[in-house]
C-alpha cells in the first residue's frame, strides 16, 4: 500500500511498489513520555522539515556497497555504479519526504583498510567546503574501519550543527539479499530528518554516536555495537529517539581540525608477552612514538610481578612517553 490523495494507505499497482519509507518518529522524552509524529512534520528540536528543498550531500569513498563481481568472481569497486543506483533509488521515491541528493564520488574508490588520516582530512574538507549548501551529510565507505573513521571525524568537526552519518553494507548493492538498500535509505532520511548535531554511524536498525561504537560482527547485518552507550535512535515500524542522549546545538562557529599526530603505538597485553619490547621502546631516546596505548586485563590491570614491565612504565614516565591504559573488555 501507499498513501492516497487523502493520506490513507491504499493498494497500488505492484509495478509501482518501491521500498517502504519510514513512517513515524517516536521521541523518548526524559520523563518517559512519547511524542509520535510523521516524517516531514515539524517537531520541537527532534525532527527537521524534510522536503525536496532539503539538501543532502553523499560522499561516496568506496567500500562493499558499490562493488560488483569481476571476471574472476571476486568483488571489486565499479566506478559510477553506486552513484547510478542512488539516483534510481531517489527517483523511485518521488512521493516520499526524501531530500534532494547530490553524490560526490571519489575518483579513486578507497578500500576501508587503506583509510587513514589523509582520507579523513579529505572527507572533513569536503564537509567544510559544502557546509552551508547542505542540510545533512552521508558518508558511504567500507565497514572494516568505519568506526575508526567516523570517530575521527567526530573530533575533527568542531561545533558541528548538522548531522553527519556514516554507513555502508555487508553485502553489495547488486546482490538480491543485500543490506545496502536498507542502510542507504534510512541513512539518507535520518541525515536530513533528525536534529542531531554530531557525527553518527547507522547500520542495520541503529543510529550510534560515532565515537562510542565498534565493528563487532563480520558475518551478520547487525555488524556494529555500542557496548557502553545506548543508540541515539532505533529504526523499526517507528523511529525511536533517545532525546536524553542528544547533544545540544553548538554555540560556536563551525571549524575543522586537520592536524593529527599519528606517532602512537597500541599494544594488547597477553600472558607471557615479552615486556622487554615495551622497555626498549620506553628507553629509546631516538624513538619516534609519542604515546603508547596499553590494552590491559579486566578494568585495566597490569602485571605487578613482572619487573621488566614496571621498569618500562618508569622509563616511559622519565622520558616523557605518554602511556594510556585501557581495558581489553568491550563492556
């Protein structure tokens, strides 16, 4: 069914049936009340007006979503393919409250395993250069390092007053049982619908705070999790928004930070680990590393009986090497 002239749902020609759009937004207020309204309506600080006058910039960097099998059967990026599919998708939803979409496809599509600070700067600059022309931004990339990229952007974009959503898919758009179409449609709508002034990551049915999520599953559609922070929104028959978690609109001028120091080492400690390697790093006056992140046991516990490890920490402190201890546990 689709809405008729009066707004009521009515049967339609099967040839005209497209992908179902989101119907309502359910707002979870702090006091437990629920506010329900249709997509496209005005609301108090949660949903913005969505129409063809709302502009969305999609930055397509690469990833599984736009891949197709090559001559050998292996998946490979196909320039122009996903941009074409997005255009067809938008045109098939002319009656839905969808934004006007512009796609910026990178000339060299990037495997997410190759994404790093240089690519993050490129994305941040594209958002900065187009900030005044668009109401929301959607970044499509591979899933393997999406959590890292989205988290990095959340720190690079200061005083962000608009929604930036990262998404991708586990299965390419061209496959019958792909999650690409669902993730793409919901992300496009959420980026210009919800008044959430921050960088987010949408996957399957959840909108996460970018700096609080991780890839947790490589074999299911529910690939991302946020172990210590609830989703900002959950999509089902309705969209449930946890308003108590939302950030307020910033008061300062939007700015982008592009300078990053990458001289950092991450070490996951395991039983029988040769801690002399850490001691050599901490004691080396010619080292380039400026910081060491240690993934430790439990709540961040380190071995006390290992004198080499203790000496390494003392050497790090004496030489000015920044050491940060974190837990290996997801929760």
